[in-house]
């Protein structure tokens, strides 16, 4: 999976006026001569309008050097449609969590 980091993302989008659409973000990154990984993750984002940089950060896969808690928070706080299921934290079944198994109900 292609990733970027917060620093490269901020460098690529330093002159963006929010709100901005996905295409605007990709165009700004290309004009800023961002690295190919950063451009790829921006192209892979859901095609919606982003209100601020925090929404963009939550919508792209950031590098593995992030703490697991930060990665989980990114997945949990992501509000845009189109995020693959593997990148979402999904709660377990409440009965299975309490009893330890799902009794087929």
C-alpha cells in the first residue's frame, strides 16, 4: 500500500485554499512537485470536498512510523464514504464480546 507522511502532505498542500475538492488537491500537489507517493494517495481519496487539512489527513494512508493509536484514531474519525472496510475499525458483536462467543443467534 502506498503511503505518505504528514510532513510531505503539508508541503504538497501548503498553498491550498479550503474547502477544496480532490481534483484541486491533486493539482496543487503536482504544481508543488510533490513526490509520487503523495500524489498517488491524494488520487486515491474519496472524491468529496475537504474543509481543512485535518480531513485530508484522515482520508489518506499515512506512513507506518505513526503510533498504532494514531492509526486507529485516523480510521475511527474518518467520515468520508469510500474508505475500504480493511481501513475501518468495526465494533465486535455485543453478545460475542460479553459472552465470549456468538451462540448462533
